């Protein structure tokens, strides 16, 4: 906290300790966060606001750019969040809309939570990817909002899914999602798995490249960490890691886990379920 850091910002030279930096931010209200943010003293600030106040600059909006703010925060030992973290915050923000005359107020994160353990029904034409699986759009809205499916149209479903930040698609374009599964074959077998035996795909791999080196941990779908591929901060935040799967057997999951190149382990919490 008392080590002095030296850097240049907007043509000025600064020498500052973390303590001095944080002391200036005490009691400062956070400005609205657009993309990059950083947590200091239990509050989350836009990176430019944090740096300007922390080093004592007035009128910061024009004097330096976010990239410089990120550089200085990292130099001081903070871990500013990227756009991906901002998108996580976006997932927690409640969206408002009207469906069949009823007013709804729901966050994407809460909507997604309702899909834990829900098997996708057969897709005829329009689907949406939620937690790594494709659901028919009307099933998605029925499950996510807990509403009667006869009460709304496919167009309604599209409108609301888009509002919540999902990307509903037509079934002939689903192949674009293959990158998530590595190859067309892997994706086709994942799809076949759901179609032929929806209950057989019960294992997931969480690939994590941040905590203590690169790891790939095998979980059961019902594990509290896994939640059928949406646990661990949504699994889509690339700053933390990603979910791979689902796989029918532990050994299939293990094969995929080895392909990541990380240290393969089984989750201590859930593997008794297998
Ligand atoms: Zn687990």
C-alpha cells in the first residue's frame, strides 16, 4: 500500500502510493459505467473516473483515454474489468416489456437461471442459445418468464429475447454455433445427444485459465458450480473461463477436457453424483 509508483499521464509525471490513491476515492460516488470499470474500496468506478480522482486530476474526461487509465490501474496492482465484465453487469440489469398485456421486469441472469435442468424440446424453425443449449424460442419464453405458451406469438418471443440480449436464430443458421464445440462433428454429436437421449448429456467441463494456472474441471450438470453449464459467473465471461459440453459420460468429458491442454481434474463437490 505504501510503495510508490511512478508514471506519466497527460504529459504530467506522477508519484503515488496505493494508499494515497484510495484515500482520494473515499466517499466518492461512482459515475455511470459504460465499459471498463474497477473495484476500489468496495465501490465500482469507471476506470477514467477512478484514475482521475485517485491521482487528483480535474476535468478528466478530455485529458486522457481509457487505455491509459487501464495501464495505470494495472501498474498500481488493480484488476480493472473488461467489456466482458460489463456485459455481465448488463445481464443483471432488469429489462421491462409487455407480453400479452402483462408488464414484466426481468434480468437476463434471472431468466437464464430458470433453464437449469430444462431439456430443450425439438426445434422446428426458430431457436435461441441459452446456457450453451438451443431451445425453441417459444419454449424459451415460456420457461424463462413462466408464462403460458399459447398466450404469445413467435414474433413476441423474438422481441423479448432480443430485448434481453439473446440472439434468436432460424434453424438453418444454427451451424454458426459450431465454434463453441470446436468442430461440426462435435456440434452434430452434441445435437444428436439431445435429440436421441436428452437425459444422457450430464457432464460438463469448466475450463479456467485464470486461477492457479490453466485447468479443466469435470462437473455433473446438477452440481452447484455447474448448473447445467451456466454456473461460475455464467460460464461465458471469458475473463474467468468457459463451459464445454454437455457430454454423455465422464470419459467423454475427460477426453474433451484433455484437449484444452489444462490440468484435468474432477470436481470434489459433485463427482459422488456420477
Ligand atoms: Zn461440480
